[in-house]
C-alpha cells in the first residue's frame, strides 16, 4: 500500500455531501487525501485553497491513473454514480459511493460484480446505518428487546429541497429503506407507493409508501419536500416495547416499556386485553460521528482485504426498492412485488 | 310539539358516549329528556339515580310508544344502529344516531329513505364537524386562504382501546373521513388500505389508508390502537399556507404562512423554485363545546322542519368509505373505487 | 363511632375546592357525608339536588351540634379557616382544613393546641404531598438517589386567577412550600421575596421568592398570575441526578442521570471538572388520585386515634413561610429569618 | 486608511469565541485581516494553516506597531480585556472587545476615556443586541406593542461549562443584562443576587438575580451551569401582550395577544378583572448572522468617524451590574444600589 501504509485517496464530487467526506478524510490517521476532483473549476479552486497540499483536478483520469491512489470516494449526482464507480473499479481502485449505489438495480449489481472481478472493496455511503440511535435500535431488535415487531411508521418530511431531476423517493427513500432493512434483517416482498407532483409536473414531491415483509411486519414511510416543519420520526411498535426515534432531536430515542397483554378466550369466554404502560427511557447514546464510523469501516475492509456481501446486498436492494416504489407511483399505487437478496442467506450478515 | 314547546327526548344507549349526550341534553333549554333506555339494568339504575325525574327502561318500546317523545338520541354499539334507528324513524321520531350512521352503506341509505318517508329529521353524530379547529380550517379552505390544497396527512393513534367486534377502521376512520369530506367538499374516488391484526387475529388494529380525490388532492390517514403515545395530528399542505391541526393540544391549530414559489422555465432555462417561510399563527378559537353545538343543530332542524341533505350524504359516504377501506384491507391494499354522493350536487351544502 | 362504624362527615364550604372533596367523600366506603354547609343558598341547593340524602344547611351550628358528625371537612376562604376550624375542634370534631391551615402562624398553632386539648385529629389539605410525582421525588431524596441536593428552582405561573383578597403568595405559595419542606425534611432559615402588584394596587400578582436552608440548599420559587402560558415546573439539582417535575404534564417526572465530576487539585495542579450525562427516565407513576389518598390518611388517623405531629408542624411552617414572604415583600426583599419547627425533632417524620 | 480603503485588522485571542470573529472578518468585504495573535503557539499554528496569507504572532507588539492595522478585535479571557484594550487604544487603534468590556466598572470607564482621548472607536461585543429576536422585541417595546411592561423573567441555564476563574454571573450575566438594558432603555436602580458554589468552593455556579428599575419594572434572571437541560428562555409580560423568547429555538419568539382587563370599582362595587386570550404568533425573523451585523456596525462607526455613547454606557453599566451582583452575592442577597449612566440622557440612544 502506498505512502508508508497510509491509504491514498481521491475524492470525486464536491457538491452537497462531498465536502463532509473530504473534511473527515482529511482528519483521519492512516489516510492521505491525494487528489480532489470536480467538474466545476470554481468550486474546485475553493477547496484547493483550504487543502493546499492536495492535487485538484477536473479530470477523473488524474485520479484513475495515479498509482498512489488506492481508494476513491465518490459523491457526485445520483445519475453519474454508475459510470464513475465502474471506471474506478475497473482501474483497480477500492470504491466508496455515496448512496444510492446507482440509479438502477441492474447498475448496482453490475458494480458489485466488477468489484468482485477486480478483488477490490466496494461500499455505499448509507450513513444512517452508522448513526448511534439507528445502531441502538438495531441492537435492541437483534436482542429481542422489542418482542415481535408489529409495524414501523416513519415520516421524513421538510420544506424543501426539491431536487431538479429525481423524485422525493430517490432523494429521501434510501435513508428509510436502508434503516428498515438493517433493522429487520430482510428485504420486503412488495412495495406500494402513491404520491403527487405538487409543484413541478412529473416530479413527485410527496409520497406515501408501504412495504410488506415476509415476517408479517408492515412498514409505512411518508416522504415529502412540502411540510410546514421538519420531521424525521420513526415509530417501531413491538409486542414488548415501542420506540420513537427522532433524528436530530435532543433525545433521539425514546423507549416505551408499553405493551398489550392478550389472553386467549377460555371455553365459553371472550378474549381479554389489557394495556401495560411502564417507564419511558431516553438512553444515553454514543456521540461518535456517523460519517467517521462509516469511513473507518471502509478502510477497515480495505486493510483486512475482505468484502461485506450483506452490505452490498442491502445497497442493491435499496436501489431496487426505490425503483419498485417509482414503478408503483407510476401505476397509481399498484402493489409491486420485490425480490431482494438482502437477508436471504443465513449467517451472512455480520 | 309536546310539553309546551319543549322537545321530548329519549336517550337509547348509555355506554361510552351516551352519558355525554345525556349530560348535554339535560342542560339544554327547550329539551326535556323523558326516558333513558339501556339493556344493562345496572348501568341504567346508575343513571336513573342521577336523573330521578327521568323514566328508565330496558324496553325500546317504552321510548317508541311514548307520544311525548319527539326525538330519540341513539348511542348504542355500531351494529345495532340500523335496527334501532329504523324502528325510531318508523315510529315517527326524529332520530340522532351516533357515528357511524350504520354498519353498511346500504343500511345508512335506507335510514335516509325512511326519514324522508316519515318526514322526520335524521342526523348522525359526527361531532368533529362541530369542533372549533375543524370549523376554522373549513372556513379557511372555503375562503381560499390555503390556495390549492396539495395533500393532507393525518395520524390518529393511541395505545388502545381495542374494540371487541370492529376494526380500528370502523372505530377511528369515521372521524377522519367526516373531517376530510367536510373540508374538501367532495368524496374521494378511490380508497386503498393496508393494515395488520397485530393482537387479535382478524381484527386489524393498525391501518394506513389512502384516499384519492377528483380534485387531485391525496389524503393519507394512519389509524392505530398500538402507539406509544396519543397523537391526533393532521397536516394540510396548500400552495399558500400549511396547517397543523392537533386535536386536544394546547394550541390545536398552527397556521404556517409558508409556500413554494415556482417559476416556469424560460426559453432555454431551467425552472426555478424558492421557499417562502412566514409567520406561524395559533389562532384564538371558539371555546364552544362541540357536542352542544351538534345537538343544537339537530333541534334546530326539528324546529325548522328542514332536513340537511348534504349532512346525510356525508354520513352515508363515511359509512361507504369505511366499507371500501375494509374491502381494500381484505384484498391486501387493492384500490377500491368509490362513488359517493356528497358534494356532487352543487349548492346543496349549507 | 356513629352509624355502624362509618365516620359521619360534614362538609363546610362548596366554592372552588369543596365540591372535589365532597365528590371523593361521597364515594369513600366507611364514610357517610351527613351534612353540607355553605353560606350561599343557591350553591347549596345545587349540591343538595345531586346529593338528595344529605342534609343541606347554611348554619354551621347544624354541623357542630349533630352528634353523628364525627369529622368536619372545611374548604372555605382562607381568612375564615381559623374561626370555623376552632369551633369544630372545640365541638370535639376531627377537623380537616384546606390549605393553608390558617391566615397566620399564630392561628395555625392555636388550632394545633385545640386539637390536642380535645384529643381530636387535625389535618391540613396539602394535597400535593399525596401527588404521585411529589411522592416519588420524596422517596428518591430519602433514599439518596440524587446525592447531595444543590438547589431547587420552581415556577408556578398561569394567566389568572387573581384572588380578590390575598396575594399570589397566599394563593400559590403553600403548594411549593409544602412540597419543598416534605422533600427536604426541614424548614428554611430565611426567606426573601420581591414582587409587583401589576394589576390591582396592593395585591402582588407576581413574586420571586428565595428560601435558604441550614443544609445549604437554596430554593427559588417564581409565582405569578400573569404568565402567557401555564407552567408548573420544578427542577431539583443533585450531585448524582437531576429531576424535572412538571405537574400535570404527560410525563410529570423526568430523571436525568447527569452530574458533574470534580477532582481536587493535586499538589501544583488545577482542579478538574467533567460533565456526566446518562439516561433520562420518565418513570411510570402510581395513578391514585391525591385527594382520595389524603382523605384516606385523615380517616386512618381518626380510626387509629393518632395524630401526626410532623404533618401539623409542616402545615404551621407553611403558614409561617407565607407570612415571612409577605413581610419580605413589604420590605422590598429584605431577608426575613424564619424559625420553623418542622424537621427539628429527629425521628418525628414518618 | 490603509490598503486601498480596506480596514486592516488584527485579531487577538483565538480561544472559544475568537475563531468565530476571525471567520466572519475573513469573509467581510472592506476588511483585511492582517495579523492573528495568541499566546498559545499550537493554537496559533492551527489557525495560521487555515489562513496562510495572515501573519501569526504571539507578540501583541506586532499588532500594535503595524501601521497598516487600523483596528483590533480582542477575544481574550475577561481579566486581560482591560490591559490589552488599553494598549490598543493608546496605540491609536480602533478597538472591539468581546463582552464584558472589562473586569471592573472603573476599567471599563477608563477604556471609554482612552478611546475619547485618542479619538478612535471603541465597541464591546454584546452580540445578543444584534440577534434578530432580541431586536424584534426591542422594536415592539419601543413601539408600545406590549403596553406597560410589568416584569421580565429569564432563565439561562445549561449543564456546564464551569469557568475556571469567574462565576456564572460574569460568564452568563452580561448576556441578560445587555438585553434587558437595551429593551428597557434604562439601567436598574438596584440589584440583588443569591447563589451557591455547588461544585467548586468560592465559584458560584448558580445565581438568582433581581433587578429593580425606576419605571417599576422588575426583572428576574436565573443563571446556572448546573441544569439537566439547556434553557434560554425569557418571558416579558406587558399589559397588552406577552412574549416568550427562547434563544436557539425553532420558533425563538412567540407573541401572545393576552392580557388582563381591569375595571375600577364603582361607587360601592368591587373591582372587576377579566382575562383576554388572543392569537399566538411566531413571527418570521430576519436570518442575518448577529456576529456579522455587530462587526459591520463596528466598521460603520470607523468609516463614519463617530462613536456611540449609548453603546459604551450600556457596556460600562453591564460591567457595573455584574460587579453589583457579585457584591450582593457575597453579602447573602443584600440589595445593592446601582447608579448607571445608560438611558439617563434623553435622545442619546439611536
């Protein structure tokens, strides 16, 4: 590995999210940002001034052809993910792609194949999977603290920002889809979505999406760029506990020790229900920065020379779910079956 | 009219809601509660003690055969609404039925016919239509203060109370359906619902319902008896303003002077969007008790000898919508077309 | 005891709070409300109709002279507490007086003496001492869960209701003073208060009160009838935990496992501080009605023939603290020393 | 003026707040940051890397002796303000000092004198005076929208950060004092404070402060480094409206159109009160950054060659109020008279 065991890195795309990745990469030990690349010379110059020792270029080739660049971190618009990532992989670079992995399931799977062929690491930036509250819920679910999960209901709404070329489902859906898959350890079997293109014709800015899982769990996701106030709230209802997760809130997790006690009807009797309410706990959460954790994971994979099949399956299924939701949207809410690969092979998830 | 111009009233059903109606009726001038009726002798005796001058009976006939009873107020379980109300109407009594009007659209319309035949007044207790925040929103919508309505998203969730014989859609749906119809002045053209019978097999306790309207408005309604905390929140998003309505909150209405400004693309240009955020206002609302307003309306109709066709159309459509949602639920979310009558005839709504 | 072991009770005063006491007394087993008494004949008639088997009278003598009345519950205006309670005690009746016990410390202590002379029970209706969150905090403090208490800051504010003849300190102060004394197990050693008579000249409607305790705890109490919104919030800061108590809130207690870790300076070093933040818990609380608990306590004392010296000391000290705060108010915030009796004799508090 | 009409600036002190000033200064047109100065070489080096064209030095002389530096911005620890600012002023530099202006009223006034002697501009960084909600309240008060102000109650509490050498009054008090003075247009006539040194002996970390104004307004300020959660909330109660200002909240200002209507007693009658509640409005506020506005003001004064006597009087009185509060704290809450100069001369406030 180049540069005395430091991983040489190129960063491609310095728009909305790229600067965050660049900032964290710059502060990581064991990582050396060698090159930044963006098509906009003015933007490039701005970051070049802040990082005088880093090479700045508008040419992707300068990244691909540099033998001291081991890994590329891509944060370009969604529809360029595939083309750029494919070139990086083919050039033998480990590749980190901001979510979603690609703009179609087919392209996403093709990237996974190329990474396997080249024996390099591929990872998708589903940063919420590294967020402390999301991880805490995943741990509780894995340990059975919630009992049987009945349903999950999520709202991710805000006033803005309308994207120019993709619907609210492409913009916000990957967040919820990645979280749901990682929590439930499976992909849904069907998707349904309705919505409306309120402001720009042809560009849905509000969507209501239902996901059905083989386990019986149903998940509902409301996405919108048209909301009076920002809300990022997910409710998980289990037989033993219920959780409210509010991303960005002062107390992002609130765990309700509530439940329903059901007793089967006796011989001639009726069933009996009682409601149990207990303590409500806002657990102290880890304060680690998710973006740093996810990049450390990426460099860990590189160092250990191992891929994470489950992560790539999740990333591909997220793209497939966005596609399926868009299909359902275009068919006015028709149920669209989904065949994912995430969670299908026992023991694969770490 | 009996009793020197006071309307003689019988109250049938003293379970959950009947006592509230009885309390308000007892305090109304111009109204004389003559008889209370319930099948449970113990419950009957309890209310008889509080109202010593009122006749208490387990026999509906005692109500029907009393010539001094002009009007009957019915608050029995949903599945008995039709049978009891039909007998009251046939006996020539003005009839007030707690919502929903009946357990099927056919029965609901049959009650309307009977009321017309007997030339007596029929009314359904959609009490939310008399709630000050619901009325304030209706006024704003009618006056165009919200601009074009894009969508409405509502959550009506709580921990409990599971009903023994009807789903959460029959229990909570009529609230939202009646509110939506009165606000939008039209019935939806199709309904879709998914849900789950989490606790009692065959009894859905959570449902996500989509309603599509001819005007393009989409409405989404989440209903649940399985929620960590009570929430009764409706968001109405219009082109000029947005409203958050939280029933029972300290500030039940919050009006956001927010919007999106869209400018069409010029010759070779792209469209341009900007977000406008203005003041947020919690208006001072009327403090009248909805249940008193609705009963005054009922007695007003009796006194003036007039029916309200629009009200009965709304009440019938609400029943039809619950039926349609249940059908969709049983078909796993299939779109069920709906042909309502509410709002179809111009000028009928008062 | 009269009436086959049931305690015969007279209720004197049916204004703001008396009806609540009457309602609970009517539903208690082992208690027989024989007589209600109020100077306002119209008000008296209203409650007589609801309680047809109870004697209604405007004459206190009818209560005092009835040998079947064992106990009197008094909920009249503050300035009549002493005169009425003294007559009840002298007539040999067990006596419950709504808080504050009297309008002066001297009168309060005189009532305690009369009760002792007659060997009857005397109790003051400090209902907050029976509220589940107040009791839960008291338990935590007694068990040392908060560590050393540093300070307590309380706000009890609302828009209204201005009393006609007493300041906001007489009206709201007894709530906080009784809670503070019961929590800390001691009376303060001095009081300071400033305030303003914003609306009615001579009638303070806002006050800021400081209490200093021998243990070093300082308590601050803000009382006001002039607040944009209702707030009843008390913060208790201890070395191990901190608590926010919001009376009437959905989650009335929130326990913060937070603290400051202080390390003494070493030889030449500086002191070192670190802040510890842990879980936040809203404990499930008992749902018992405080007013029923307090009356059960009163009748328990009667049955067991025992007095509670600590309770009466607290009640007397609360009156004394209101007097001291009023004195300080009139001297523009001068520190007024206070010599209480509550908590001075070890082992007396139960 | 040096550098073709750009104001040459030196920034002294890069600890907690200095970096914010440096960031904004770097982005201002018409301003040229020439030199940064800090005693900590490591910290200095860090900022030097980010600002490669700026001279970095540990010697204040390098700032004072540079003829191209017109103005110095000081953000050092409180107890060094005076010594550094005095040298800057004596060197003929326009001087901006982070709040508080100095560690004693005497020193503060001495700095004002030196600025006058040298005819250079002096300003103190009371940044809250430039915060949009504070300005909006000031405008409403000036225009009489609140009617007569009865009282103001403020809480500024947090968990941490204990300062090493100054009490919570020196740390947080200047915020509230500067806001109160600017709102009311006058300085208080007396101050009273009690508090406790809960964690570090001799270093008060909680204080309750009362300020009395000649107009009759009373203000109460709670300051603490020991609070379970951050709260920066000020309530202003006027005869016509009431305001809740929560710094940093999503809706920092909420204006309540509430009030009390008092009618004088008639000949033999009693006074009559009624409570009026109206709309609650969260006004849309300017989003300008306060720190940029305050620095623009400073450079505006420099360009126009004018001083702002009222601003300096306010800054001196804030220091004096902190001193007075500390005196009262040390005398266990004794009232300390205060003779301020702010607002004493009519027409001086701009």
